[in-house]
C-alpha cells in the first residue's frame, strides 16, 4: 500500500520505485479518532461520578434539560462532569446557570447542609426552577 511499482516507463523502458507515502488516509484516520475521543470523553467522566440517588414514588422527568449539580457521598461537588470547589460554587453556578432549571443530584447519605447550601446559592442567583433528583420506585 505504501510502496508500489509502476508499469514500465514508456520513454526509458525502466521500472522506477515510487518511494512516497500517501499521508491523507493516515490524517483521515487520526482525525476520526480525535473526534471519537472528543465525543466519548464527557460520557466517561460522568460515568465515574458515583451517586446513590434516593427513591421516590412521585418522581417524574424534568420538562427541559436542566443544569445538573452532583454531590457525591464524599462531599465533592460537580457541575455537569466538571468538579468544582465549594468556595467557587456561586461563581461557577452564576456562569453555568443562565436561566436553566437547576437539578441537584445528591447522594442519599449526604449531609443536608450541603444541599441547603446549594439551594441558598441558587436563591441568591435568582434561579427560579430548582429540583432534587430521585429515582422512581415500582408501584
């Protein structure tokens, strides 16, 4: 594939070795791999965040795509798949919220004060739509 022998030259009657490598297929494959990794990375990051969401009989789907804040059992907080520090919560949430609904996904064993802290920040930022994630239980 990389090297080929062309047919005999019409002028000189000799065979010439073609020593050029066609780089275009290599570049195409590399770009496809980069695109695949760019698409898969957010899913891989989100799958590494472990949260045990509480169950509810009245749980329902959100009508719009919310901005998700996740609080793990160890107390780490994430906006989407990006981990943030607690002191930076208000600044990061102000940038990310922009009129979106806010959905808090907190581990069921997390201290209530962390959830209240997020709700206080949301109130200061005038976020009117706020929800707490729950897993529906069987009837």
